[in-house]
């Protein structure tokens, strides 16, 4: 599950408007999809996920938070992209090894305004940055480290979360 701090930064980078159609590619359990849908009740959020177990959790979270604007698509990106409305904004939380194909489709076939990519590996980060640079996208990239404070045996200790790279690309 994407941590709250990363979700907040991701939504900030998306700069969502009520009329947006947002794709959450590699949606996982849906933490970004749900929060996006809650912030875009008049828009459409399409959660794309290939893992059947994650899709079950996505559906449960959609019901739990009453997200009427959230649509769930089980399938692999970019193969299922032609089945859904074209996005104005997109989030990539997982690429399944298809980062370049996904970015190429988004950039050349949709007219997407903003793409936000959350990565944890240097390989995915590098792939995204290299490809977006070739496209002459306006890129903003940050590495975010979040530490939570936990009480352990009477002492406040820092508990580190995995660092995340947040890359946003605009035309």
C-alpha cells in the first residue's frame, strides 16, 4: 500500500480537476485510486491492475469508501488501454516491466497532460527518466524518504519506510 505521505505528494503532482479522467496503472490495492476518486467525484478514475488478489482488495476498498467514480479494470498494461476512455492524467505505480511501452502509449496515443510515476527501484527510475527525456517532457523528479516515529520500550525511535522516487512529466 502506498503510504499516506507519498499519496499526498502524488495527488499534488497530478493537480486534479473535477473533469479529469485519471488512469492508475499498476493500482495494487487501490490506495491512490481510492484517494484520487474521493478527490474527483465528478471525474473518472480507472484503476488498472493485473494481479487477481490485488483486484479483490481494490474492489473491497472501492465499496468500503463508496467511490462511485472509480472503475476497476483487471488486465495488463498497455494491452487493455484501448478498452477505456483516454486519460487527462495518469499515475504509474507499477509497470510490470513495460515502462517504456506504457509511457509511449500514454504520450503518443492519449494526449495525457500529466504523468506521475512512483518507483522504488533505480532501474525503473532510470528507464522512466531516460524515456521521458527522449520525449522532451518537462520533468520534475524527487526521491522521498519517510520516517515514522514509533514508541519502543519507552523511547521514540524512527522507523524508516522504503525511499520512493516521484517523477512527474508534462507536455
